[in-house]
C-alpha cells in the first residue's frame, strides 16, 4: 500500500511539474562591475530545455570560461521542479554601459527568450570591504609592475623595461591578454634563459617575484611617449567560506586580470648647438679606431684598412663613416662585421668595415683621418674621435697617367683571395716530370676506374629502393621525425629531470615546447603567444583538443614554480606527455 501511495505522489508531482509555467531568465552576480574584474552571467530555466543558444556577447567582455551546464531536480511546494543553468565567466575590458542580448531555448516545441540584461562597467568602483571577496583577496596579493631604468632620456638613448609579476598566493595558470607593442621605440627583447623566483620588498611587504619579460627600448621620436600596459589573465585559487570533510577551507579558481601601469617616458631632442657635421645618429659611449696592415707595398699588391667601433648604445641604428681613398687606388666594397649582444645593461658590441685597396701606380698616397662623432647622454655632449692618417708608399709600377680618375671595383658576393705576387717564382731542380702516354692503358688501375661507375650505379639503385620501402610508411616516417624533434627540443628538460632539478626541469620543458612551436609554425618567439599559437594550429588542421592539451601542458610547466613541489613520477609523466604531444602534432601538421 505504501509503495502504491509513493508512486501516486510522484505521478502527481510529475503532472504538476509539466503544468508549471516555464521561466527562462538571465542573471548576473553584479550589476556594476569594475574594469578588469571578473563577471558571471547565468541563464536559468525551470524546466527541461533543448537547443540553447547563447547571445552575441558585447566586445567589452572577454570570455574566460563557459558555458558551465548544470541540471538538477528539486521538490518545491510539493512539486518536482527541474532547474537548468548555463553559466559564463567574463573579464570586463572596457568602461561603459553594455546590454546582454536575449538568449533562447526550446521547451516542448516552444521557443523562450530571456530579457536583455544591462550591466555598467566602471573604471573605478568602491569595492566591498568583505575580506572574503575574491577580488579583494587576489588584488592585494597578486599584481604586475613595469620597471624602467630611466624615464627622462634623449632621442636614441637606451631604456630597459622589465615586466615583473609579484605574488603571495599560488597561481594555477597564466595567459597573456596583451603584450606591449612599444610604438615609437626600437626594441630588442632580452632572452631570459631561466625565470628565477626571487623575494622583494615592495611598499613594506615582501613578495615572491618573477621577471616575465625584459626589453631594451630606444626611442625613435621626441615628446612624451606612453608605454602600453602588459595585461595577464591569472587563475588563482581563492579560499571560500566552505570547508571540506576534514575542516579545510575549500578553494575556487578565480580569474584575475593583472594590468601593469602605463608609464610615460619623456624623450628630449638632441641639442643642435655644437652638433658636428660628422654626427650621423650614434648615441651612447664608444671607442673608434683604424688600422693599416702595410705601409709599403709594390704596385698591384693589396693593402687593407680596417675601421673598428666598440661600445654601448644604439649600435644597430647608425652606419660607420666611410673611408676617403685617393682616386688612383682601386677599392673593393668593404667587408662588414657586426657582433651585438643585448642584456639588462643595454646593447653592447662591435662593428667594423675592412677595405681592400690595390694601388696600380707607383708613388706615395695619403689616407686622410676619419672622424666619428657620437652623443654621450651621460655627459650631455657630442664627442668626436679622429683616427690617425696613413701614408702608403707604392714601389714599382708605371707612373700615374695624366687625368687618371677614381676606380672602384665591385667583386660581388665572392670573397677576394689576396696574392702577394702576380707571377710566382719559377721552381728549379728536379721537377719530377712524367712522360705522357707511358702505359696507363691496360693496367689494373685503368680497368678499376672503368668498372667503378657501374658498381656505384648498382649500389645507388639498391639504396634508393631501400629508402623507398623505408619511406613508404608515412606514419613511420613522421614518427621518426617526431622522435628526433622531441629529442632536440626536450634534451635540456631530460637532463634536468635526471638531475632531479624541479624548477629547471619545468623551465626547460616549457622552453622546449615553445621552441618546437616557434620552429614548426615559423613564428618568432617574441611574437609567440597562446592565442597566436592556437589560431595557427587550427588553421593548419590540428584538432582543437590537441592544441588545448599542448597549451595546457605549457601552462602547467610555466607555473609549476608557483605551486607546491610535486613528485618525480609526476615530472616524468609531464615529460612523456610532451614527447607524445610533439609526436601527435607531427602527424597532423
């Protein structure tokens, strides 16, 4: 009897559920949201629905997750009610009043839509004083800063910009939302071999610090130049008010947008007063010299003059002064050499031009001194270096013809081989001469050389057939290449794994994966980010799930140093995962 009664109650509840009014509405966790703050939008339905269609969300919102679909049944007022929800999480990116258009869903062959939802995005807003508010917790413990070596410089003077992440909480993931383009500056990124976590005191509080990017900037125009901010989306576990079975606080990943400040750099014009005519844009600190390998030669012999520059500054942005040569000396285009390194101290290196000269007529020739002028920003003045002059004495040769003009030879791209003598000395003594036609025909050597081409041809055919069989299995070929590429890019990670160096292992693993993607997709490392990588992989036919797995592994590697230590077994698993992913990419690319 009790069982029958229970069935009747459930049937009545089911009839009541189907008879209830369908309610489909949109809601948000906040009507007014601050710029770069997380926003949650949920679409709620009190019935079973199908064919849910989300609206076209405004461009002022950046989607970070969703939809998160949830369904449950609850007994409310003696009625069994179904509740479905579709939740999206966003970061508010721009200020203004926005409207969320209606979403739609089908319930029992009828389409229902939500009412438009208005949300205000404000630049500044009074935050809740609730200490449990995730934004308050994260913003006090995680932030991004831009440090500049100088903020008041001359045109062409170096500046080092360092982007640092400060944190006192674990970070589960990071995504570059935007990287500064540095408009108005010549830029050279510094290769950070190993991102080391340090501790730093900032405004009276100690933080863990990691340098994310570092770049040397050289302003190309005057005025007040404002740097674009760097922006990161961080996934940070935040404690909630809930506790688990053991009484520990339950955490929820909160997406926080960290934005660095946008500092302004004042760029002053170089002074006009006292500017020498020999100045051609060099700014920094330099030494300049010249050298001559010979002061006395015979006509038609070669002599070289080399101009050497060494120092620190805007080395890539100016040319060396040209050598002025007598018109009766034949000159080749100079051989240029450059070696420039970049570090936090700036650009440092050497530049040189080596001129090959060949005097054709006898006499004495003067090579005039050369002036090199640069602006020293530390001394705020122009400085000129003058090389010594040279006299070349040419012996022999014909006298200079009347009305001789300058002669400039251009050898093209081939190197010129220098010979000290036009005619070599004739050898004397026994020259070991061999009489022509002295019995090579019908010798063993003759027949060996005659048969050798046929033997080589047979060997070539055999090797070619073997290669065809070997390469017939395309999958095997790709697997061999994948293994080779994985070994190439992940060799350092394997070395650190064997040495049980956890942080160095994850650094090397992430660098190896980025290096592989840079080489395979032909994208410069400085321009490589997750969005570019994902778009390029999808355009080239890579499965979405595979590209997501690759980027997820990079996330775990890059931010393993922010989390507690894990086991050697887990690290071994991450390494094998990287090898497997490279193999799968090789098959699809």
